C-alpha cells in the first residue's frame, strides 16, 4: 500500500455514512432505526456532502480517470451494503440518526 | 399486441427480453466477474506457475530462442493452409518450414508467465494482398525460457474469460453474436426497467425480506439493478464497443474494404512504418538495447514503466521493425505509448503521439472494461458489480415464476416449470460447472494427455447434469411449489467447493495457513477463500430452503389431520 492508497479508507467510510444518511432521510427507513420523523432535507444535504467529500478522497488516492471508477463503484457497494443492513440489522445505523437529524429538533 | 399505455408496453418488453436474454447474460456476468481474477485462477489451476509476476525477459537471450523453436499450430495449419496456399504456384510448404513473419510477447503486472506468439507467412499465397498468417503460440516461464506443459489449460484466461464474451462457441463466431445481441438487449432491458420502476428513489435501499417471496424478490431485483446501474450500463455498452468493429459491424473489412486498405497504406506512409516486406534479407540488431532506449524515452516523458507488449514486424526482412509498448498498469486507458525501432540498426522510426480526444474517450471506455490497471480494490468492486448483475438477473427469473406459477398451476400450464428449470441451470448450474472444473483440475493426474480438454468436457457435463437434474425434479412447480433442485444443487455446490479447496491442499501442499501467513501467495489464497465463501453461502441458502420445505410439509400434514 503506497501513501496515496491510504485515502481509500476515508473514501469508503464517508461513502457508507453518506448512503446511511440518504437512506435515513426516507421516513420509512428512519422509522426502522428510531421513532419520530427525519429532517429529510438536512439528512440529504449531509448525505450529498459526504458523497462529495468521498469523491475528493478518491481523487487524492488515484489518478482522476481511475478515481471516477472507484467512486462510482464505491457508491454501488455502499448503497447495497446499507440496503442489506437495513434489511437485516437496521439498528446498526442508529448512531447515524443524530439528534440534529430528527424533525423535532427543528421546532 | 395492444397496450393500455407506454408503461405496460415497457413492462412487456422488460419481462420477455429479460427472460430470453437473461440466460445468456447470466453467463456473461458470472464468468465476467470471475475473469476479473482470470490470471489468479490460472495460478490455482497450474501449480507450476505459482511464482511472482515477472518483467519482460531479455529478447536477445531468452525470447529469440523460444521464437526459433516454436512451430505453427497443427490444427490451424490444417485448416488454413489449403485456403491460403496457391496450388498453381507449386507444392504446399510443410508446416515446420513456414517462415516467421511476426513475433510478439505479452505480459501484465499480474502474469508470472509470458504469452508469446508467432505469425508465420505462407510463401506462395493465393491472395498476395492479405497477411495470410498461420499462428504458433507458447507460454513460457520467463525466468528459464522453459515452456509450460501443453496439456495444461489456463482455466481463468482461456476458458472462463472467453466464455463471458463468446460462450466458447467458436463456430462461425456464433457465440460472439449471441452475446452481442444479448448485450444490446441488456441496454434495452435497463432502460425499460428504469421506466417501469415506480419508486426508484423511495425504494432505493428497500429489501423487505420478511414479505412473501414474490415481493421480497422484486425488492432485491430492483435494488441490485438500481444501485449498480452505472456498472450494468457501462459494462454492457463497453462490451459492445470492444467487439463492434471486429464482429458486429465489420464495415471496414467488408463494405469499406478498399478504403480500409488505402488507409493502411496511407498510414504506413504517414508514420514511416513499412507496410510490406521488402524482400531483402536482413539481420536483427539487439532488441534489448531498443527496450532500454524505449524505457529511457518513457522516463523522459515522466511516465517511466515496464514493457507490456513487444512486437517484431516483417521478421528477417530489411523492412522489419520492432514496436515496444508500455504496460499500462497505472491508468485506465488502454494505451501503450508505442515506440518503433528499425530492426536492422535499432534506429528510432517513430514515437506514437498523444491521441485525439475521441480516441482517448474510446480508449478510456475499452480500458475500463478490460482493466489492465493495477488496483486491487477496484478489481474487487468490479467483482461485486458483476455479482450484483447476477443477483439482478436471477431474481428476475424467480420473480417471473413466482408471479405466474399459481396461475400456471390452475391452467395446467408448463410455462413456469420450464423457465424455472432453465433458471436453476443458469444460477446454480453454472457455479456447479465452474467448481467441478476446478475439482477435476486438481484430481485428474497432471500428466494426463489432453488434460485441458478433459476439464472442458467436465464443465459441459456438469452443466448438462444440472439442467437434467433441474428438469427431472421440476414436477412440484406444476403444483405451484418450489423445485427441490434449487436446494439440492446448493448442497452440491457446498460439497464441490470444499472438495476443491481440500484437493488443492492435498495435491500441492498449498493450504490457507501457508498461502496467507507463512509464505503469502494471494492468487491461490484468494481463489481458496472465495471457494470457501461460495461453500458457506450455498450452505446457508440450502439450509434455508430445507427448513422452508420442512415447515411446509408440517403445516400441510397438520392440515390433513384437521
């Protein structure tokens, strides 16, 4: 593993977190994790920001042409993983449903 | 056919195209996913080659000797010589006396062995304008120059890999065309699939496994299709692009043939690289010096690298030249920064200039499919993409039968029974075939004549067995129940996969503790670990199907008591 390859680790983590937040922005999935309703817009903003940050990490790790492929494939892998977690152990995602992402928090 | 709306028409298209071409696409996706690690499967299957990847060896000391002793392929000679040879010009040249016209050698960052080839020319050709080449091939250990035993088959790169684009049906390229048509309709199925999907974003992460089979299967079908949509789309598309010019739309070699020939001549004039032999014999200078010079020039352009492909054109002629290409392991695009040398004196004839934008895009697209790059993480992501494709197609089959089998049971129709049997063959059957081949590879004696052919036969027999078994056991489908062959074939996969890992250990001494910890060799460890993962997954699936069928029996026998 050379120095730049290390950047793939934050890229993976950020993408998983991003997909987790995007999933929780959907009321149905939020309910699988905790009660109440999600602050959907806030979650989506957070999710997309994490996706962008993940892209930056990919660019740090590899040449741009390669980074695009890693990023796209990582999106698929992370989305499928989050889907399977929600199907089998949804409460594993509880730590992503921070208070600021709950709707009550806004009021 | 009358449809109430576009959506219904799209659903019809998706259902039937998906069903018909799904069986082919399943093979493309599964064996495509295995091809990502074709070289590693080769190492597993040919234990003599379990050593580290090697750079291109010296041409002057190693390669030239191999080229000199390699003969034209017997089968190809028998097939093509009568076609190429002009019998009016004299006697047919014996196979071993054909003169060489071109040499090539090819390696990648994953290859311990070196692939070499020769194009022999026909001295008295019928059509003087064509190349008329008859080929010879060799795979050598680059450390010693020794050839690999000819009875060993590279299961990864010479069976699984071509299987995914040609189904290994080479008669008139029929397999290429079937795959091409399937890939095209894959694109159609993707577009129509997105069209008929009601809640792409709302159900992006949705897999309700607790719901009944039909609903749960559709969820999984949607999820595996949508999350990897860019992968599915680009791999079907780039697969088509790679073969388009050769097989699917070969206009440059048919309708535009005169233009093509003119272009070749003009290109030869423009690049200064001779198009034809001159007819004057000439010696070849040191190719190793040319390699050194090529490496120096790449380093000067800030792209230092190893040689991936080396080719000598017009061997032994005054017009002969050597082309040296860089191994493109650090980028996606499949480019070689070729540098061309005059064979007789080693003078540089030409350095390939950077490509135009259009050419670069084409190279990126083909490169992303052919993956010559060195990026193990991305390779695994590709495997995952391929397997998601398999999940998508397989759940499509299951959804098709789940939706219809009750109806078919009422009407006494055999439709879902047949579809289900085909589905079993293309889901569990291809895994049984692939793993049986690996087991056979380890169990058949190493010195068996034509061992590779035996392995191919076992692959085909195992696949036919799976189909027969699925058909013979299919009667419950007529009653609207599950075919027990699903469960039984899952058990067979588990047994075969464990046998393969054990047989590898017993016949080569390479067990996982050795290949992971004591003397790491990841190619073999990776194949073994994947086999164990397959064993565990299929065991779990089989156990689940088993408990389901037992529950069903109990509830039906209770119902009988009441």
